[in-house]
């Protein structure tokens, strides 16, 4: 099931710095692809799960909601600070929604894009 990991953040008078050191040990996969979503209208994004791709999602600016369902549990995550990183496993059917106007949503993926890796049918209730 999806889970939030808290990223190390240093705070001081001059601002904050969020760090992803040793990314190969921080994330449960090697990163093969990075993409980001921005200038989103009122549409939901996602609406799929994967056969093998794991993802780590961070809303580095603004906010959005990610709804994840692994066929047994459904959970909703508010990504509203850049130190929250949501890990999505292949079985997690997910949608991203309620993007703020300024949202910048960054995703690290374990696999390069492959249209055959996507499963668009949600789990039955």
C-alpha cells in the first residue's frame, strides 16, 4: 500500500532545504525516469496502476490530493509540503486531483515509459 516518507529538511533564518541524499537507499527502487506535472486544470490525473513501475511523488510547490487503492484498502494523501514523498507501488491504482493553481508535482519512476505497463481498470468495489 502507498505510504508517505518524510524527507530530511533543514530549516533556518534563510529558508528551508529538503535533501534526498543516498537516493538509492531512500527510495525502494532505482530511478529510471523523472517527470513533472504542472498547469493542471480541474481534471483528475492518473487513473491507473502498473504491472511493474514503482513511483515516488512529491508536490514540490502548491498541493494536490492522491487517492490510492490497492484492491484491499483505499487511502487519500494530501501532498501539501515538499518534504512529503508518497511511494506508490505497482498495485496502487491512483488518481491525482484537487491540484492548486501553482502545483508542481514531481515523480520519480522505477521504469521508463512503457504503455504496456499500465492497467486502467480500477479495482471492483
